[in-house]
C-alpha cells in the first residue's frame, strides 16, 4: 500500500512571512516585545483566519507557490497576522488590567 502525506502549505507561508511582519511591526511599535509565545499566538491566529491549503504532491506544492505569488494572498496574510497580533495584545492588556484588580 502506498502511503501519502499531506501538509497545510498555508502554515509554511505564515512561517515564511512572520519575520518580515514582525520587522515591520517593530518599526511601527518599537515597544513591542517579541517572545516565542507571542510568535506562536500570532501564527496560530493568522492560520485560523486564513483558508487551509493542503497539498499532497510536489505538483501541488508548485501550484500553491505559484498561486501564493499573487499580491492579494500576501496582503491577506499580513492582514491576518495583523489582526492576530491586535487580538493577542488586547488579551494581554485585559489580563494586565484584571491582575490590577485582584
């Protein structure tokens, strides 16, 4: 029996663009402290906002790479990462305020 594997190519794309995204965010928000937990939360949040793109073959990977070169996908990825970062920062702020009232 032949075994096949698959992966969500969108995860590769988010991981590829995360460093660029955080570089841009640091320019806009120099007070931003980037931790491994923050990166993981933003990555998960961005993936939750983007449609999955599962591939099983090399041809599928090549097609996905071609499709992802479209500017709109890059814009969508950065919007998803930005929304995820905003959500994480809002949650952290709410948690800090809740801790003040304990």
